[in-house]
C-alpha cells in the first residue's frame, strides 16, 4: 500500500471511495497535501486509444501515481486542429492517437478511480492556446509544459520558425497565467540532450523561468533532468542542478512561487533490464538530495520501449521505496566541496552568458531576455549552441563539448582542452 494510505489507516482515517474522490485536484493543493513526500508523475501513451484508456484506469487504481502525463502522438501534437494534414500511416507514432475532445474526456474519465490522479498532456507544436483551452475543458489540465526554444523548425518537431515559436510560447505562458494554471518550461534538458555545456543548461533554466515570470505565471515548476547528457558524474550532475536551482530561485518572490521537479534522463538508462532498474533507483536517490516537490519517474524499460502500465507500476514501486528510504535520513551530499565549487562556477558563468545575451539587444529594448529577436539572435550567433545543432539553419552549430572530470564543458575543437565561458564568448567576438 502507498505509505500515505498506511499512515492514514494508523491515524484511524478510513480509505474510502468518498475520501479518494476528495483528493486535491489542483497541483498546488495536491503538492501541499503530500508534502514532505513528492508527487509522482509518469508519462503514458500507447499507440492504441483503447489500450491507453485501460492503462490510465490501471495506473489510477494502483494509487501510486499522482500525475498522469498523456503523450499524444505526433499528428495530435502538430495537427489536432488540422485533421486534413494528418497521415493515417503515422497514427500512434510516438504516443496515443488523440483525435477528438471526446477521446480526451474518455481518458480523463478512466482516471476517476483509485487515488484520482491529476492529468496533463503535451502542449502541442502549434495552436498552443487552443490546445490548452481544450485540455482545461476535458482533462482539468494540472499544469502546462511549454518550452522556449524547441518544438519548431529548429528541431524538426513543429511547423513554426524559431521566432514564431518563441512568440507563441510566450503567448501560451501568458494564457496559463491568466487562468491561474501552473507552468513548467521544459527547456534546459533539450539543450542537454543535444550535448550542450552545463553552463548553457543552467542559463536556459533561468531563461525559461524568467520568461514565465514575465508572462505573469504565479506557480512555476522548474524541471531538472539528471543524467543528461550521458557520462556526467553524480557529483557534477548534482552541482549543475544546484546551480540551476540557485539561478531560478533568484526570481522567486511573493508573486512567483517555485516548485522543483526532478527526473532521470533517458540517456543514462542502460538497455539491459536489471542494470536499468538499478539506474532508476540510483538516480532517484541522488535526486532526493534536491528535496523535490515532484519526481517525474521514467520507467526502467524506456530505453528499450514505451512502458506498459505494469512496467510503470513496477517502476513506481521502486521509486516509492527509494524516496521512503531517503526520507528516513539522507546524507547531505550538497555540502561536498567539489560540488560547491562547481556550483559556484556555473552560477558565475551563467550570469556572464545572460549579460552577453542581453547585450545583443538594441538600446531601446526594455527587457532583452524576453525580446524575441534578441532571444533568436542568441542562437544564431552561437551564444546558445550545442554540438547536435550543427546542421540547423537557425543555430551557429559551432559548439564542441566533452565530458571533463565528470562535467560537460565547451572544449577547444583542436586541442580538446576545456574553455571557460569568457574564452568561449571571446571566440564568438563578444
């Protein structure tokens, strides 16, 4: 049984269907209800709508999951409101083939059992506000996950140009703010998955939060994907995430409340099942040094195939056990001197990079870090860059990085020696 249900039983509180139906149904309320335990989130979407509906029911009845993140297929993300552009041959590619509001209502209805989990879904790659309105109406959208730079022509995931998508993402954040829906800017890990330096990861963590705050968002979910890119040491991974948190927390005030969400990076999962199970447990134990509000669990099998409900439940049981172990008393890993040194270095370099980005804006621009042309120019001029953007027509594509002493750093392409941020910016003519 979930620990919170055992504790309720010991307090003499009966676990009834009526009590479950009263489980908090907004993110902030549910987080406060569960604290100090984190909320558990998992992605789910099978190629068949019927299988996904049944899977949602099973996940809710497990009572182990607080947030079901629906993963629509690519045509649903890109062409939900343009069915004439959908390709029947791609049905179910990358997720569940949602084709109507009724499909979403069926999925939400299937979750009205067990512990009545919250539900959310991918934001889409165009028509973002229309999609958010649909989600709010049909699945009681728990929060919106909106990138800043991604899901457009730059990464091939959407039809918009870089500047068009930057403006659309800012507009979507503002819509969520007006409707008092929390926002997660799923931004920095997309740089990490393309082998960007730790400095760029930390910088884009801040940029995402900054733009959300500027859009009026009051409750912000800051995401930290560990094990990304592959090859980071636990020490340097934790240092990077702590630096990102330090930067984002500078924005917190009475009108901008932060919540921290950690997750395991898929790139860190071995394909062998037993090793992957071990990686899941080890990664979550490290994440608990962060005291997260939400743990985005990634099933142990995801490096091989999309998880079934049974595999998700097994992964959640592992995660619950690790968290309960950590809550009994976790060593204070954050105080390690090497972690503290790297943490401070990354904060310093991120601030240097942010100043350089702001310096690209014309003098009359009041807020360079939300100015769409300036944000786009940061990519085209290479201030924000990654090795795997080499062939992008939007990015400079000149970045070369490597794992140096457990951290991901920019390196000289000829010597392989690491470059600090000042040296990198100088080479860019700044």
